C-alpha cells in the first residue's frame, strides 16, 4: 500500500520509506499553497505508532476518488478532509505538511471541526482530588490532564472544575454554575488549576455531591442539556460513594462518570473501575506524561455511541465556529458530518464512530457572495452562530498569533475566533434582544438609535440603523442586515442600450488616465487558476450561466455606472492622499453620510509635509419624500493659508493682542477632540493629535463643562506581542508540563 505522507519532507521522518509516494506540486492561489490534484495526503500524529493504523490507511484510500469527483463537480470546493477516530487525517488536494520548528503537534481529534462533529454538546464537571496523597509528580500529572481535558471541549459545551478533599469547591470562586467552554473561560480554568495545592484527606462523596448539584440544578442557568458527564481525576481510594449515586443517578443513570487513575502507585483501582462501569462511563489510567493526550480524548468515542445507534437522526451536517485553518488558508468555517460503523458485530450492531468528514469554506468566499455594494456605505451584512459568535461582520478581523521561532515550549494551534456580536459593536439593550432572537432562530426587525465607531476607531457617532434578521435554512446560523435610513432606497439608473454604449465608451477612454481608480469585483463566481485552459473554461461556463435576466447580470448592470470608478483626483493631490481610495472603506466618506453639515478631518503629517484639512459633506436628495445620499463631496484646504486666516480671526476677538501672541491660545478642535488648527506655530507638529495630549488641563475643562462627552469602548481583538527576554543568562528551568508532554511523546 502506497500513500503520500504529508510529513515526509520533515527532518524527523525518513524519506526512504518505500510506501511513501513522492509528488510534485504547483501553486494554487485559491488554497494559498502548493498542491497536487492527483492525490490525497495523509497526516499522522507524531505520538501514534504507524503500525496500529495501517488498516485505517488502507480503507480510507477509497476517499481519494470521492474527493476528486467532488472537486470536479464543484471547483469552488477547498480542503476536503476525513479525520479518523485513531488520529489519521486524509485530505485533498495533497500538500506538504508544515509544522513550526519541525515538531508536529497536530492531532485532528483536537481540532474544532472534529470535536464539534464527533459528539453532541456536553455538560461536564471535572473533579480534581487535591488530598495530600497526590502531592508531587502525581499532582503535576493531574493538572496537565485537566488542562488537556479542557482542550477537548468546544463552545457548544458547558463546564465547571472543582477541587476536593474533605470538602469540594469550585477552582474559580466566581463560577458558581456551569459556564460556556469558550476560549476565555478555559483560560481562566487553566490558570486556576495551576494554583491548586495538595492537602487533607480524600472524600469522594463531597466531590460527587458538588458535581451532581451542578449538573442536575433546575435553576434557569444556561447549559447544553444533552450529555451530562463527571470526570474524576485521582490517585485512587477505597470509597465507592454508592449512597451518592443511589441518591442522584440510579436507576436512570442520566449522568456518565469517567474515572482516571493518575500517577505511579499501588492503590487498588477496583473502586474506580466500579464507579465508572456502574454509571455508564469508562476507566482510564494515566501513569506518565505520554499517556495524557490519548486518555483524555478517548471518552469522545464513548459519547459517540448514542449517535451511532441513532443513525440518520444524528447524522446531520454541523457547521463550526470561525477558526484558523491549519494548512494556512486563513479564517474558515467547516461543514462536518460524522461517519459511523454500521456493521454487525455478531448479533449486535457496532457502536463505533469512525471519524468525521469536513469541507472548508473560506470566510473571504462568503464575503464575496454578500451584496456588499447593493447595501451601500454604512450598510452591512452579518451572521452569528448559536453561541452568539460572529461568522461574518465588517469588524471581525483575524487575530495575529505570535509563535516563538526558537523554543522547545511550542504553542498550540490558534483557538477558534470567538468574537461575540455584542463585542463587535457598541453594546446596548436593543442589540442584546436582537442577539437573543437570532440565537433562538426567530426572524425580526428593529429600528434603533445606537453608537457607531468610525473606521479608524477614533470617533463615535449617534446614528440610526435598521436591523433585519432571519435564520439561514439548513444551518444553525442566523443572518442579519443593517441599513441606515438613507440606504433603504436607491436611484434606478437609465440602463438603455444607447446609454450603456455611451457611458462605457467614455469610461474606456479615460479609465487608465485616472490616478486613483477602484475596480470592484463583479464576477464573484469566477475561480482563479494558473492553468489558462482551466481559467477559460471557468470563464466561459460563467458567461453561459449569466443570462440577461439573471441575478448576476442585473447586479452588474445596476451598479456599473455609478461605482465602477469611484474616485478620481488630480495627480498632485493623489500623491499625498492618505484615505482609502475605496469610499466604502474610507473614514471621511462614511462619517459624512451619518452627520449633517461639514465634517473636518485634522491634518495628517507625512515626513515634513502636512496633507491639509479635509472638509467633506454628503449630498442629500429628496425624491417623493424619501431621503437619499448618493454621494459625498469634499475639498482639502491648504493648512498655511487657513492658519493665516485663523490668526486674523484670533486677533479680532482678542483684546488687541496679535494672533501669534504667546499668551493668546486659539484652537480649532474637531468633534472627536483632535487638534485641527492652532494660532501657535509650535503646535503645528501636534496637529492631528488628540487634544488631551496637547493640553490635558484645557481638555479636562472642556469635558467638565459638557462640551465633550466621554465614550468608552473596548477592542476585543487586539493582541500584544510577547516581550522577548533581553537577558543572556541561564535559560528557564523547563517548560510547562502541558507543552513538554507534546514534545516528549513522539
């Protein structure tokens, strides 16, 4: 059996294995990678012995033809992958695997798309034995195991972690109930787990009482309401806590109990095995670091059994949160489908989940299909998942992950991008209600007055917006449309054949003389290819599909004349133009539409040259009682000429002092508190700065007199690069145990 091992080119894998196929690759811009369309690639986790999964490699080989046929039928498909329950990943098209620092920590069973596809949502309580007997290495192993267990949870799950000896208590005191297993909460749990200390004696009953009260609490607390699980990490004990199970869990056994015997010891493990088996769970042993990763994820196989028995009812496509693709594609969502073993084992049906199928959809592809230019400036489309996290939003930006280039302590792959809808916008009670209805799958609409941050996040305006939302058929996402009042209607252009010929003729004559032209993408379904033959086939297929009456043709016609060239200005101005030439992205354009009168932008400095003062205003048109704002006009004012006039004005309102007198301070400040103009020459270098940095005392006085109002907002997507150590002395004594185990176990 021959296959392409995607890690064959990495140093620590032998390239002379006769079963490995050597491939040639070509760059494909759609995948942002070198690919081979004739083969699939196989990725095997470093800590898995390949002899164990030979059968897996054999029967998954048949997927190669299926993937290739899918790609021929739909050229827009990106990565197609199958992740098996044993850890093998087979994906198409083939591409070499990339691992930071040549140490591969990837395991498909830890990826967001596999976790969400392999099991139903979970309510989990993790019980940690912190009695005196677990001190030392055993406690370190328990801490590492708990953190690995947390990594098996997704945003659909709810969790709490408790430590116990004679009594039980939550490791995070403010988490009184189960909380969502999102990135933030898991990080808080991990920090608290690291602070646990061993003392006292073991009382299993106290721990189980705490866990059952958390899981069976009837109060109105958010939870998954599906699988209920207790995870017990201990070194062992004699107590079976039978009275507790009789009180809470028997005979229905609605809560599964999994037990983990951790560390090297000689305790009798029979009670732990009994607890697991009598509560529909499973017993695991973690004797060393290398056993942690495998044993903390195998419980997913047990949770998959009810899905297998449910058959077609459970076999439904699920869509993930937004996350960073491991092969470098960027932000993606993945449609997943579990694969079940439906063969018979004697007289009984198998209850094994074989793995998960996944197909990636790039976020840029979704954005391209949204009618961005139809909703016009300051209008946008957004989408959220059942947890309220954004799938699509103009304020959703990818995080930058900083990975050390020379360190044994490697970081894991980035977590899912979990930006809540309320964190992407300025929050208010109306938006909380919109979010709730979208999560519940209810359609609706609402007109609200809200605060809006500008593109550069330096201004906040009071604006009116209309929100409309509805569920997306066939998914658990909801889609929303946001429009300002002036975008609810648009001007219908005269698109007669004669007019079209005239306009296109004028456009083509001058199109390359324009200094700053913006060409917008209209053929959204045309897929790029370096192969000219394939590109022409795609193009001709698209032309045939677009008839004069089709939606694509209508969209192209209705937007061509007004937007194909969106900005033009003379050469000298273009050389120092610092705004985005695409009006939809420019600060002055969007703020002018939302505000009445003239908008002033403080001068920006580049080297020794000031760009001047930008003044802009929206053109308003009233047709049949409907307000439209089809355009924005503006001018850049010469700074020195206007400062001279400003000095004259300052002299006229003063008590005879000259406009440049040092005791006479005259400022022009815009609505965001930025310095636009000053009569003092030494303030010119500060033009464009926030006035609180120029004259903090005067700015404070303006604030106290209610001339300015303070609005506070937060940027939840910011990331700070870790500060590199400047000393050259001794290196740190070691890595955190959770990172070390990833390196040691291969």
